[in-house]
């Protein structure tokens, strides 16, 4: 299975918690695999950030999602012991996950009509890395 060199995207975040649609940026990396089938692995090498696939048609979905996650896992709890004050960020990142895999067909991402690839920041603002590996069949 041939693969292309690992690519790194720099993702600047502006808020403590936010979702950033990366679908167009990921599509922009596909010029080397025109017409080929394969997969794209998107990986976040941070313990307080995640990656997910979710609806990209209505921005209210992201704000609802972040609000609900904040209710389920509040920023401050009396039992948190982690000295950096970001225990909630670690919990949220673990629940969301650190990678997604998306299939490629004829060089195109196979996503549902309303799906997008989102970087999830839980301890910003920061500059984050995002690793992308393209593999073709």
C-alpha cells in the first residue's frame, strides 16, 4: 500500500473550547492522489484536543455540541486534582478521540452530505499540530 509523506498542519485556536472545520484544508492536501482510492488518517498529537466528524451545514450544531460537552464535563470540579487546571480538557479529548480515518475514492473524500472534519480545541487558545497521512490502494 503506497503512502505519501506525513503532512503537518498548524491550527491556531482563538478560544478555550472551539471546533474548527478542516474539511477544505484536508481536501487541499489531496492533489497528490488524484483519481486514486485509499484513506486519509487525521491525527491530533495533543492530550487536550481531539478530532471528529460531524455536521457542517449548520454552525449551531457545533455550539450545541460544545455547550452540552461543557455541561457534562465542567471546567472546574472540586475533585479535579490535576495541577494545570485543565482536567476537563483531558476528559473531553479522550471522549472525542485523537484520530479519524476517511476513505478516498478516485481522490475524493468519502463523507456524508452534511459531514465535515473538525478539530476540537479544549484548552486554548494555542497553536496546535494536526498530522495527516494519505495512503492509496
